[in-house]
C-alpha cells in the first residue's frame, strides 16, 4: 500500500518531505510488526536489542553505559530494561569487585537460548525479506547517507 493510502494524504510539499514522512511512518510500522512478533517470546523490541548487544560481547561483561551507547533507541530506560531481563533470568547483574559503583551485565545461557529461538523463527521479522539483497544494500547505503 502506498504512503498516500496509509496516511490518507494525497499531496506533500515535496518529494523530500514525503520521504521524511515515509521513513518515520515505515519505522513505526516496522517497530509494531517486530513488537507483535517478539511478544510470543515474552520480550519487547527494546529488551531484544539489549540481549543482542550482550550476545555480541559475550562472554565479556558490559557496563550499563556501554549498552546504552549501542542501543537503537537512545531514549530507552536501559536500567529498567536490564532489571526486567534480570527478573526473567535472561541477564546477570553483578557489582564489580574493583569498583563498587560499577555494575557488570552479562547475558545468561537462558538469554542465549532465547535468542537462538528467535533467530530460528524468521516469521517474526519477515517483512524486510521482501527486498532483494541488492535493494537492501541500496536502502542501507541511502539510510547511512542520511545520518552522515
């Protein structure tokens, strides 16, 4: 469906304005598709993001500030997300022996297993597969260019 049909707007001030609105709308749409798909695994997209970050550093621990820097949504409350994941036994939080103010965070085996299940179940993130590899590469190039 076209952007015009989705948001019930026929005209835009320019193609650039339409592109900006299209990016915002599509980002929100993708978020909702992913949130719905991840719900069956009992986590939110933000929690999934934290788990993926921790898997990337595994077996090394990370500080909260390091996780926050790498998050997709910088406005997420990382402290709250980590605590929710800890309550689900998906991450560990330990006070650093050398610095009592530092908290080291790591993914648990249960967290790694959950990510394996999510990775194996491609149905939750099938929308982006509509693009060919060449189209995805070009989209990535354009989006990277916007952030330069």
